C-alpha cells in the first residue's frame, strides 16, 4: 500500500473527546509518517483557526509543517503558511437561509450560526452556555443583533439541533433549497449549509492536485454524513466503529477501534506498518 496523504475527521473520529487526543502518540505516528513522506490532513466541520489551535502542540515536536487542513467541511483548504482555497456563500443564499429560519425557528427551536473569515456570529438571544459550547468548535464567537448586516465573508451557515434530529433536517433543507447549496450533518449536532459542491472529497482533490497524488495514495477516516463523500470516493476509507447506524449502512470498511480508543492512529499503524506507540 502506497499512501501519501491521510485525512481524518476530528469530532467522533480523531478526537477521543472534545478537543482531546493523545499528543505524544500522535507525534510519534506523525514522525514516522514524515519519514515515509506521508502528510496528515485535519478535515473537519470546524473552522481553520480552531483546527490550527488543536494541532499547535505539534510545534514542540517540530512536526507542525506535516499537517494540512480542510476547514468548514471543505470551504477552506490550507497548507502550512498558505490558504489554497476558500469558497463563500453568496449574500442572496444567506438571506434565503435566514428567511427560512425566521419562519421555522418557533417550531424547531434551533440556533443559527454564521461562520465567517473574521469570526463566528450568533444572534443576541444565545445564552452564555450556548456561546461557551460554540467556542469549543468556532473561533471568535460574537453576538450580533442582525445576522444579515454582518460585514464578513461567510463560509457556511449552521443550524444547531438535537443530535438525533440532524438527519431529518438535512433532508428537509435539501428538499427546500435543491442543488443551489450543499447540506450536510456534522459531528456535533449541527446541519451545515455550504456553497454548492463544497465537501471534504472535493477539498481533498485540491490537496491532491497540489501534491500531485492519485486517489489510491489517499487514506481517509470519518464517522458522520459530512464525511460520506470522501468515504465513498477513496479505496482506503475507514468508518469509525462508533458511527451511527445509518453510516454503517452506507460504508462497511471500519477502523480497528473507536475514536475513544484512538482508532485512527491504531489503524494507521496497522495499515502502514508503523512501530506501535
């Protein structure tokens, strides 16, 4: 097996819990990957700044330059020191989404979040508890009175619903908006509305072009519907055993252990013949 790029989702996949991973073990794996000229990609619904903060400790090991990033479910693609791609929603798309939310919020009791390049925006009614929760996944959370008057480029709009309702609302929004946008569920109970054709698989193609890699040289890990495109695209694709039932119906090749058992690192060690940590 010749692998040159390994991409992993974060929440429910790479992370053992919120913002947690075995840093020493990852550094050992990453050092061995560097020797084999294999790059690691953090591919997440989280924003770029959050992902960079997660992996900042790798600087201590001299390995920070081995990590690339796919943020906002594919809206942003970055390599060390350079953003390769950033795709934004159009103002009229955002207006349509917010108008739909205004008509349905009393029924769905949801929260709407706008992820921009300068910060993350939420309406004034959000409680401190909600703001603290959002800060775990989004940088620079700011409350605003009018979401449509934000002076920023918006990478995506997220609705926060109870986790077991996410797939239901993905289907509802897809039916309402059609092919004009891309709708997906994320790993922390959100429905994300993204620019058309934005997903992790298409974002990985940008990195493949940058590094001149074929699909057979890519390995991916995921657990939720925002990972589905890349799990279906690549031969070396692993679903986490802890994924929801609907994901197991869609993809049958599994990682060797769950996220809380550091399944991504264990699978990489096994498949690439690395020295176990």
